[in-house]
C-alpha cells in the first residue's frame, strides 16, 4: 500500500535532525554574510541628455570623448614609473604562456585601441568606458547616462564631466557646421 507523506512527517524528520539543520543554516548564513561584507559597494551617478541626432548615443561611448573626459578629470597623464614599466612590458617578448601560445599558433591579443593611443591610454579609456551605461528613454530623444564606480565622488564627477564634454563637442560640431555652411554660401555668392 502506498503511504502518502504528510507535512508533519517532514517536521518530524527536521526535528530529529535539528542539530545538523541548525549547523547548516549557521554555516550558509555566515558564508553569505562574509561574502556580503567583502563585496565593495558600487555607486551610480547619472544625468539625462537630449540627443539631437540619431546615432549620437555612440558618441557618448566613443574613445575620443572618453579620453577628453579623462583629461578634463586630470587623469590624462600617466605616472612616470608606470609609463616606464609599460614601455618595458612592450620590449619584453612575453611570458612563457604567451610564447607557448604563439608557438602553437594561437592568435595574438586583439588591440582595441586606436592608432594614436598608447597602451596606457588604451587601458585608461577601457576602464573608464566599463563604468559608462547609456539607456535610451523610450519614445523620446532623451538618454539616461549613468557612471558606476566604487568611489561615489568619482562616479559623480565622471558622469558630469562626460555629459559636459558631450555638450561641448555638440556645440563645436554646430559651430563647425555653421562655418562650413557660411563658407559654402559665400563661395556660391
């Protein structure tokens, strides 16, 4: 005959194994609490921008704008020691793993930097762009720009500086466009 389990049967088993259950609960709780305490908080700072033209959200994530923002924040110059170490790293042939990988025919690392960036600049730009999140607001030309960082002050400064550089670039583009239009009309007259 089949015996149907009743909820009280589960409670009886749990009561018999109460010490094992209590120790397991405490261990899981302690592990979760320790992991939570070790995790660094991530702060977000955001702003909203009106995007005039389609495709301008890509400009917000462009390497050129990121570099100009870093320069505006005073992070555009590498420490002399870091620059020397970077040059020494490029002069070396690479580690054992890299040499074995090349010997086996593995492709080399992909360089995501543009041609005029140093390796240090490329790392700085990549690290900066990792903190940038852009979310378009539906049915509008407004985007929500958020910068995430472990440092709340830097997150706020980065979000503000990036939006300011974007606005400056838009104004510069408008001035250059107006100048080109004036030059064109002047030549036609």
